[in-house]
C-alpha cells in the first residue's frame, strides 16, 4: 500500500509542477520554428517573452574522443544515433530579438530567405523582418494590422487562381 501511495504522490508532483509552470508563463511557450532555405539557421518564436531566437546549425565533421580508446563496437558514441564519424550536431544562439508584437503564433520565411514574417495573436498584427548579411541575423522592417492573426504563409502570385 505504501508503494501505491508513493506512485500517487509522484503523479501529484507532476500535476503540481505543470500547474506551477502554467501559472509562471501564463500558458505561453514556444510556438513555431522555421529553417532558412540554406539550412544554416533556425528561427524560433517564443510566446513567453515575445521574441525570436536565431540559431546557427553546427555540424562537426570530426568525432570527439573522450575518455581514451576503449574498443567498443566501432560506432560513434556522440549520442546522435549516427555512425561512421558523423560527429556532433548542435545549435548556437546567434541573436534574440523582440517580435514587435504580442503572442507570436506562426513564422514564415520567404523562399529566397530574405524575409521572415511573424503572426501575432494578441496584438492582431504581422511583423516583417529582413535577413541581412550572411550571419542569419534579422532586423525589424514593418508591421501590418491583421485582426486575430494566427497563421501567415507566403504564396507565389502565379499559384493564386
């Protein structure tokens, strides 16, 4: 019976933690992420602080050797599930900028990779950002009022009937 009570306590702790997190962030968290067309950068929107984080994708072509040689099974041990010396992959924070609105819900990047759009649910607008230079950073460009903005997509004119 004591074991059952301990399991119930664990469930209560998880529920309590979830409630605390919801109270802390008001139900706001990460909302969307898009990759740049060249695959070098990822842009992630966060509702908690109305921001976009820009990350650079880093793929290492060399295996790191930790703890000396130990025979093993010959596969890599970097935890990415790959083999054959693929090395470690990671994301490095490049920039964090305000979205210039409230509650970003959706991101969309142009095919050319020069424009990033952000739909804001609670400020009822879409913000645009320019990607300048080769480092993935973005700069606020403009904002357009759009009631109840929840999603934004770019469509080529020739695809519209």
